[in-house]
C-alpha cells in the first residue's frame, strides 16, 4: 500500500446483476476479473475498488481517492492482496458496527468475570465507559448514527476530542477520562487481535497527570471531631433505649448493629468497601497484642480490587468480636433462618443471613450522618469509603511506616505518600513549626 487511507463500505449489490451494473460508468478488471476498478454515476470521477468476497457473499467497495487510472489500478492491486491475505488468516473483511464491536468486547470480558479474574462491578464500569464512547462516536460522526457507524469509519485520531466531550457533557475528572480511554483502547486492541479492526490503538492527546485533587480528598475525609460524633451517634442509634423509644423490633436492631460495625471496621482496617462486604468470618482471626485487640484478615484475591490476595494485621479486633457475638445471638433466636453457619457466612449479613446490601448500608448511613449533625456529607462526598481515608490518615499521623501501610491497604507506596501526606494539613503544620536543634 502507498499510505492511502481507504474507507471500507459494504456494497449489498447482487453479484453479476446487470441492472446494478448500469450504475457503473467505467470498469477495468484486475487479476482476470477477480476484482475491478470502477467509476460510478455518483463518484465524481473518483475510481473505486470493488471485489466480490465469496466467503461473505458481499462486495467490498473502497474509494481509491484518485482520478488517475494507473494509480487507481496500483492501489487496487495492493488492496486485493491485502484482502486475500486477511481471508487466508481467517480475518473478517467487513468491519462491524461500533455497537456490535462493543457487545463483542463485553462478552469477551464477561468470561473474565466468570473465571473470577475481574468482578461484576468492574465489568459494569467497563460497560459504562464504552457507553460514553458509543455516544461520543455518534457525535463526531453523524449525530444519532452511532448504531450504524462502523469501526472502519473511525481513524487513528478519532479520540482527540473525547476529553473535551466528557468534560463539557458530564464534567468528568481527568483521572476518570484516562481510565475510560484505557478501556476504549483495550477494546480496540482486542478487536485488532481478532481481525475485526485495522487499527491496534487509537491515538489521543496526552492528559496531564495532576494526581488526586488533594482539596477534594481532604473534604471527603472525616475530621477527628466528626468521627467522635459519628461513633457516639452510632452507639445511641443501636441502643436498646433507642429501640424502645422508636418501637423497633429485634430485626431492625440487628440491622443497625451490622451497619454500625461496618463503619467502625472500615475505619480500623482500611479495607475497601467491596472487600469488607465480601469478608467472611473464616477470613478473620482476632487476638491480643500489647494490650490491644487486633485482627488478622485474609483478603481473598477474588474480592480485592487489584485481584491480589493479602494477609493484614489491623486494629479493631474488639469490633469483630462484638459483631460476631451479636450475630450468633441474633440467629440463635431467629426461627426463620435454619442451620445458620457463622463460620462460612459473611461478616456483614442481613436478617436472612445473606450478604448485607449496599442499599441498606447507605440508607442507614444517611440517618446516622444526620444524628451526628454532619449535614454537609453529600456536598463533601463523605461516604463509607471516607473511613478508609480517615484510617490511613490516622495511621500516618501515628508514624506507621508508609511501606507497611501500603501493603496493608493493598495500594502503592507512591499513592500513600503523594496523596495522604499532602492531604494532611496537620502534619504540614507540625513540619512548619518544628524547631531546629
């Protein structure tokens, strides 16, 4: 090929149709009629390559972008050899639509879910990212035509406007956009490997790595005073006195206790919310050390965001002990759940002995935020994940080795040092007021 960008078009004209051929103005066969160079009534004098692909039972037609016959024939011969080579390798000649390409990729990644390589949540994130891509494709092409647009319609620089689009439509942050672009190109690479696309990776301008927005992270972390108010509110929220005042039954009290301990354990263990929800009692051991009740936790690879197992020793063993006692006592009196096996159950369960739902956890979160008078929690994006931020910050303030902390949290040393050290203004004040010897 001489570098020309040829755009594939599916020509559904019936093979050897005399009626269809009346549309042609000029026609030159190449390779004994196995392909041809043609001009049509609507081509404006530009030559096109046309070839009947028996395997697909369709014509391949591509513009050769030249009015010179000799140049057109040379390009057409190159194109013929390329198509024959692709057919011999079992590659698809006709480009799939963007929609069908996305569906193929998601089906491929579903296999990763089935074998435990990625979580269902991660698959949902991939689906969401590619949904944005499909919408974007419809905008850069003919608006509303993303369902008909084919991969071959997208050139190597088709993603150059993606960042601006996501920022203008959804005010997406740079880190989100980078992750979405990574997903889109992972799909592109898959399609290329499958022989469905002629581009291995789409190009886009570099997105400056500005790191985590430290101010947003600081606002999304509880202050010491807020944490005290929340833990105090949780004690009241789960008390028998409150239960009598509100006239709630044992099921409601147990649910509140589950929520309370979810919050406390997250703050003490610094687990990710997904890791905590999938934690089982068989993963947890508690023991005493230097006057403290600690917990040894086995985080299974299939429950970890980074798909790596780790064994950690953390504070908060007393919270596990208390919740375990409450759970045993509740299900011993619960006639609706027979043969409840706490050893194989999740740590955080509902009244039916099943994994506690995110909906329940977040409904109660809003309630005890109000009780603790943390009224701006929505504006500051305070969530259960903020417990992890709080726990990491407090461990750093206690002079825990950052490398040890990174291993405990299942994240990189760089992330710990660049993010949390900068977010902790208290530590910066200490540094600024330290006196020289």
